[in-house]
């Protein structure tokens, strides 16, 4: 058994134990290390409700539109809270009480820069900003931007809180492999200029929600690591996916998706535990590279 195969087998065994702790829940993991080429996954092709991780896809679609000259980060957008369901065109609104960011709601009736909205969407996970930007770019245009970069496993089909579409079975979905592929496309500049790639990573780096990746790193590593990531939490899922930058080496990419009913702390503990295992495997693979 090669060293990589040994690391993969160890990860599979220990991650399987963590997944079993979720009971009837599910766990999806995908890893890619730019230094060693080490790659591993656990149910990496399993679909999960995307929750707010879908906002990374909206961000990519936004920068694709910017690359095409449709608008710029400094373009101003009227802030409103009225959207049309993709199911039947009926209007709906984002519930401010369920939104993690009050600032965009406070700007209703005014204008904000596209770049500001992008930051609010990712950094503070604003649902209102996400819907404004998805409306600006378009659902089909966002899907086309992903397809043009050969990104699969990320399914954008509606805005956030489009309950009529949700009740009809239309949900934004992701796989762990899909989000890792999306983050790699952003990092690699696949169809993006270096400036756009850097801008997206900088926004993801400023994420205000800790998630599970950083908390799972060893203390000494967490102190020097920079994580460009996006979390996603709703009643039954907790996700975290990002690029982990460590001193003196290229990053590794990891997506950890967890679904189970009940106490969200169990899901968050699973995310952190998996992150620690992934770091150990990536560090070992890097030493052998």
C-alpha cells in the first residue's frame, strides 16, 4: 500500500466513525491538496441542500458577468426586497428576521455598489444581497458560467427563501466534490482574470462565521492559517468549504457537508473533527511530496 493509499484508508476509517455518530444523518467530504496532489473523498458525489454555500456559486456567476463587461464592482444596484419565484413568477420577500445581515435590509430604497453586496453576501451571509445579485446576473447565466468552467455538482436553481419553488421540490444543491471543483476554479483562474480570482478569494477570506474548518485545525496551525471559505447552516444541515492557506506552501481545498436532524452542535463538532483529520492527512502527504 502506497503512502497516499494509507492516508486515504486512515481518513476513510476515522471519518466513517464520525459519520456513524450522526445516526441517520449524512456526511460528504472532498479534499484536494495543491502541494502533494493528495485527493480524497467520502460520499463526495452525494447531493446535499446547499444552504448558504450556494452563495459561492452566485459569487462566481457575478464575476463571470463582470469579466463579460455587463457591469463592474462599482456599479450601483437599487436595494429592494421583492423577488419573483422561479416556479410561477409569484412575488416573495426575504424575511429580515431570518437573515444574518441587517445592513442590506437597512439600505432598502437606496443603492449599494455591486462589490459591497458581494461582500455582504459572503462575509455576513446576507440572503437579501444574494437574491439581489442572483437577480442581477440571472439564474440561467449563473448556471452557464459554472458549465463553461466544467463545474459539476453545484446546482443553482432559485433564489434564497423562494418557498413556492422549495415546496415544489426545487432546491439549490451541492456535492462536496462540486464545491471543491468550484473553489479550485476560482483559485486557478479558470475563466477568471487574476484580479477577479484574487478579489473572490479576498472576500471569502473575510468570512465572519467560524464554521468547522478553522476550529478543527491544531491550535498552532490555526494561529497562522488563513481560510477563504463559506459556511452554510439551516435547520438540518451544517456545511463549511474553503481554501486553507498555510505559510510556505500552496493551499489545500476541503468541503465538509453534514446533514442530520437535531442539535446543530453535533454537526458542527463533526465538521471540526473532519477538518482536523484532513489537516493531518494533508500535512503528512506534503511531507512525503
